[in-house]
C-alpha cells in the first residue's frame, strides 16, 4: 500500500515514545504498524478510526471495547497489551493500542506451507488456544473471543518451542452483553457455530470454533466445507448452505484415531447442549483425563487415505554435516531402498540414534530433513507433550505415539530434549519418570523391524538413562558442534541466496564466516533474519555493512561452555582429552 494512503508515516513519533518503522496492513476500521519503543524494541501499534467503528464496538462508557478488553487480560497464550491512548490527526480522532510484537507466523501462514499438521503438534497448539480461552472465560463476566480461526492464532517462534497466542479481539464480547450488540459481519462462517449466525454467542461458541480449528489443522480444510464462490453476493444463502451441510455426518479422512475423532465431534455438535460444557472439559479430553463417547449421529469415518509423503529438499537443505549424512545413507536409507540386498547381507534398520551437542546446532533441523530425504512420515514430540502428572498417563502417551508411528510406518519419531523424558533412573528422578523409561524401553523392542526410527536430541546426553543408549535402543550417537569456517560460509550462502531480490552486491561470505567464529547454526539464521527484518522496515537492500552490524549484536557460544561439550563428547566416546580450545571433529560411535 502506498504511504499516501496510510494515516501514520514512517519516522513519525506517537506520544513522543513510539517511532513508526513499518506499515503492516489496513482493515475496515483500523491500521496496524510496527513501531520501536524508547529502548529500540519492536512493538505493534493498532490504530482505530473512531469514525469507522460500529456502535457495537464501543462499551457503555463510549470507549473502544477491544482496547478495554486488552487492558484486562494477561496470559502467555494471549496477545500482550502495553498501553493505549488517543490521537488527533487532521481533525480526525483516533485511538491506539500498543501491543507486544509477536515474532512468528499465523497458523494460516503455516498451513499454506504444510496443509496439515501432525497430531502431536496440532494437539499442542489446540491446548495452548484452550488455555488462553479458559483464562478469558474465567472472568466473573466471561469474555467470549468469537473469532478463533487459523488467522487469529499466531505461533510465537522467538523461543525454543513455538507458543500459540490468540490475537485480534475485535469481535470479543462480554457474556452479559446483549446479542444486539454483536457485529458478525466479516466472521469466517466455517468457524462459526450455528447459533452465531443468529448473533448468539457463548462459551460454547468458542468451543465450536476451537473444534473447527482442530479439524482444519488435521484434515486441511474446515469442517463441512462448501464451495463459496456461488454465494459471494449473498451471505445468508452461504450460511443456509453451511447449516444444511452440517446436517450430514462429520467425515474424517486423515484422522484415524477414534478418541481424537470423538473429541472433535463433540466440540462441533450443532446443538450446544451436546458440546463440551466448558473449555476445561475440552482440555481434560485431549489430555486423556476424560473419555468422550462416540457420537454416531454426527460422525462418520470415511475410508482412510494413505498419507502422501511430501518430498521436501531433504539433505540438500542442510549445509555440511557430510559425515552424518553419509552414515544415515549407509545404515538407514540404503537398507530401506535395497531390501533384497539388505536381506542377503542380513542388514537391519537400527532402532535409533542420539544427536547431542550445544543448543542451536541444528539437531531438529537435521531430523526433519532426514525424514524428507528418506521419505518417512515424521512425528515431532517433546517431553511436555508426553509427560503428565497423572498416574500412568505418560506411559499411555508414549504407547500411543508408537502405535501411531507403526500405523503410518515408515516413521521417524523425533524427541527433543529427550533427557527430560528419560532421565537416569539412578538419579533422584520421580517414580513416574522411571516408569516412562521402562515404557520407552519396552516400546523400543525391535522398532527398526516395524519401520520406526527414533532420533533423540539433547544438550546433556549423560543425563539420559544408560539403558537407552545401549545396543538395540538409541545405539548411535552423533555429536553436532558449532559450525566450522567452511560450514558457516555455506550457511550464510544458503540463507542469503533465497533473498537475492533484496540482496546487495559484494557480500563477502568469507568475512562473514570469519566474524562468526563459535556462533551456532541458529545464530547465523537469526542474524540473517534480523538483517532481513531491518532492511524490510527501511525498504532497503541487505548490505554487507548491515550484516556486520547485526553480527555485533549477537554473542558467540562461550568458549568455556564449548570446552564442556568437548569433554562430554570425549566421555561419550570413552576417551580422555586435554582441556584445550580446539574445534571438535564430528564423530560417530556405535556400541
């Protein structure tokens, strides 16, 4: 959009505190901008034009309802409010809200790339959304969001684990408000409950929307989807068509797990009385604390479709790590692709491996692209998804994961921070942690023969129960150190080449790799992303000078910490090395 159409201009200060750096988007009544606060931190500014707001968007005090709701809330799964105010621009009155900037992407953006998410990731996201809604619904006068969709859930990618955050409370209303004070124009009808078409909203309306989101994440389309092109001119006819479609059984094609079908089916009941009574009940169901009976009148299981394995870039997306790639080709890929030859030689697929080393060196990244290279299905899991405070629930979660993996074999199970799930049983670990280790040992019996390959990632391999590292379990161990000079150069080239359209001439990749000694792979990715963000905000090219300035704002991996990891590697390989500051070689060890 041209700057002349914007209300605020780049470089303009708001309340003498917030500097406009980038225009993001324009809606029917509001505009959003990226701004810098006095400390130079990026924030989000939402500007409301009073003249364009509907009367239903004001509270009883004539304040903007969305801003008043934002002031009341604070939860890790909700957008975070900082402050608000008013502006007078060219004799027009505006309200604004300053929010924390979420570094990440919406679920809609994520699904443009991946179509569907694996059940474990989808469950994790839905749990976060439900936790945020549970907070909103827990007020004495519950706040109903009314617009839970894949566009209004962002994944905060600033940390190690993606955190779902509910955004955009433009349609949020207090339960006590009159249904007359509800503007439903612009809502996604596929996420709206039936009663929502009549401007009726409640806690159970949000439950329906989360059920629709859960279905969409797993199936790739919203539930009871109809082609909307012929209804563009008549929203009432579209609503009628959707209501008619919802009289048919809810069909599943990708979701074959009956408990998940039952949970989604209950959330999507057209009759509010048949839905979950509360978000808490919904959470209990997906955590296995409450059983949901099959609702045959609204559910139908269609013939399961074979999952089409997406062929991504595979190993070509990974710079370096040639030793690890070659070992995986020899011990895993060749065995799978040449079954007759493997049978002749008696070669078997190993059960699993451990990737260990400093944080940020690409353990998760390698596992995902290994799955692409070999054509396996991929299950990404973490201790937080598998562990439970309830007796036997952790073992049940582990068993279910292996059952799902065997159904969709060949499958790679990747468990991040595996030391937290499988701690040494001789340590002071809780009894339930010991039970988790026992269950994992039982499930790992001959997994290679079942077409399941397990990859565990950890920064602390010595904390894993020793039985898990013996032959027949996670028998291969591979150390991933910070990238060397050659690999750092390749990482910069790979990251910057996809930005050729905005990349300045004369980028000195040798100098970039020299300046980033002891930086880990994720640091280099973050450096390029930060430089890209700055260049985009300034509408300029990514220059060598900009990259050097960004590098200065990042700190390398501490040398003392690196020496600790060298000693860990030596211990894992049964060696003793002197404490000296040298680059560790990538190494492999079989028990």
